């Protein structure tokens, strides 16, 4: 039986300090639904997570950011954590990578502080979004309509508040990403 994300290639963009559970739990859900997930990072070989109150595990980088192309993926996942998106939004190649997904109309899922990179990429304005509470002023200043819900879908974007909302986020993300599923030849 085909899974709902069979054939969907998902980039997970992170750098040092991403919130560990915001990568591991969504990735587990994506993989279980049949997606092919790849960690994309400006860091070579291994990238280190933040695990709630201290440094967490190291994760293998599948594709270096400098070698990554949005055209090679169907969807994008942006985990949060405070450090990760704050660093990513200062990296021109990371912002360009995120912007390319929006400009191609590809689905993007972002949780917690992840929307900082979306703001920097210029794609928050006019969108209904949520985030970790401390980012909401930044979202409003960028022209987003901020709501306080577990998972908010606006077109090709789903956002979520934080780790407590991962089940709702995963469900909304999988439903959104399923719309990006490549059509099999002969279908």
C-alpha cells in the first residue's frame, strides 16, 4: 500500500542549535509517511542540536547548503530553537534556499522560532502564521497575521508554536506535503 508521502523529497534546513525534538519528531513522522528526508546545513558532516536546556545530539548532514538546490526537493521543513534560525537568517545562501521554495510554490513547514528565516526571506507578509510567543511581534512587524493555534495552514505554509504542538504540526505538515507528491508516470 502506498504511503501518503511516497516519492516526496523533503529538505530539513538546520545549523547549530536547532531544537532537537523539532527535527526528530517531524522527521520520524515524515519518514513513516514515506518521505525521503535530507538534512541540509551550512555545517559540514555533523550538526549539533539543542535539547531543551543544553546541547543535544549531533546529526549527520546529508547535503551541504552550498550544494543544495530547492529544485532537488518537493518540500521544506524549518525546525526552530532560538540559535538555529537566528544564525540561518544571517546566511545569504540559507535565506535564498528558503526563498526559492516559496517562489516555486513548494510547501514549507516551520515550527517555533523557524519563521525568523521566513521573515528574512520576505514571505511572511500577508500570511496567517503562528510561532513561539517571543516571535509574534517580529511576525506582526513583517506583516503577518498572527494567530495562537497549534498548527496554522496558509496556502503552501504551515506554522506551529513549539514542541507542545508537534502532533498537530506533524498532521498538518503531512497533509500539506502530500499535495506536493510527484505524480507517477502513467498515472
